[in-house]
C-alpha cells in the first residue's frame, strides 16, 4: 500500500516539476534575450559615440589645419606652428599637416626643429622630392653647403606627385643659383650643362640658359644659346638684343651691329602682340650701342684705308 502511495505521489509531482522546469527555462531564456538586447543597445550607443567623437576630432583637425595653412600663407609662421601642432594632436597621422608643420617651423626660424621633423619624415620616404628639397633649403640656411647640395640632388632625382619634369627642372635651377651664390662656378657649370641638355627647344628656354651662362661668367657659351634662340625665332627682339650685346662684348663688331639692327627693326612689328618686346630702356641702350659700334666700324675702315694708301 505504501509503495502504491509513493508511486501515486510521484506521478502527481511530475507535472508540477515539469511545469516548474519550463517556467525556469522560460525565465532564463527571457533574461538571456534581454541581456543580448542590452548588449546590442550598449554596443550601438558606444559605436555611435565613438563615430561622433571621431568625426568631431576630424572636424577639429581640419579646422586647425585650415587656420595653420592660412597663417602660413599670410606670412605668420609662428601662428601657423601653433595651429598645425593643434591639428596634429587631433590627427597625428595626417601627412599633409605634418609637412606643413615642418615648413612652418622652418619659416619661423626654428631651423633645427624643422630639420629634425623633416628627417623623421625622410626616414619613412627617403626618395620624396619635396622632403629632400626642404632639407636642402634648411641646410642652406644652416650654412652646410655639402648637405644642401646632397639634398638638392636627391630632390632632383626624387619622386614628385605631379609635374615631376617641371619640378625637377626648377630644383636644378635653384641648386644652380645656390652654387653661383656660393661662388662654386665649376659645379654650377656642370649643373647648367645638364639643365641645358634637357631644355625644350623654345626661344624663351634658350634665353634662360643663356642668362645663366652669363651668370657663371661664360659669355661665349651664352652667345651660342642666344644665337640658338634667334635661329628658332629670327624676329625675337630679346634674343637679337642678347646676341648683339654679347657679340659686342666679345669683339665681334659686325655681328653685333647686325643683331642690334635686327632687334630694333623687329620691335615695331610686335607692339600689338603679347610676344617678347624690348623695354624703352633697352631700346635706347641698343640704339646708343649700335651708334657706338657703327662709329667704331667706320673709324676702323677709315684707318684701314689710310694704312693701305700708297
């Protein structure tokens, strides 16, 4: 009887236990699901806050960088240093701001700091033409000619993001002018010969090379380049003027007279054009030089006749 009672009690308790178990599982499932929803909500809020914070940092970085760029363009490098440093605290990896900051340091007279900063950037991209050019200018300011020449040449052969040919040519001429200022005319001549070999065939480019040869005290070669410009445009007053003056300087009176006459004759034809023209001062000087040369040539002819008179 007792055994049957126990079985009956057990059968009665089983549905209660099953119900309790189901309720427990349902409660645990509900708690778990609630926790998942809370976690997702917290993640979404955190992500939103992070993105908002990142966007605000980016905005502040751009704002301070714009202020620094404007200050640098306005000739206020000290203000630019402060603004660009602030921009970099919000976006330390922005390369454009890093380059501008280093430039601002140099423009503010903080040469050593600028050099150190550019060297750090140089270690990441040693072949960058712009960075090498800035290091060359800083070395020039520091009076270190060897380093300046080294970095100038590295800039010439370095990489440029755009207009590489024109930028390399401009850097080579900057190096050339630096060498002339240092009275290193032998090295300057080497650089000029390289520049001349890469010069486009235009009268303007030829005359630029001619003027550089004058700067390194090589008038014969300068005359050759002026003559080249004349051959490309026989009516260019500036080319004819330059050739005439150099021919006179080198003692070629007849050649000088011819070039100067042609220069003065070509000038009126270009008064209504946008092409090269002589200034009034140049024209007056050419007329005076031409008169002087013609008188000298006439005197030479007269002297020759007298000497050959029987």
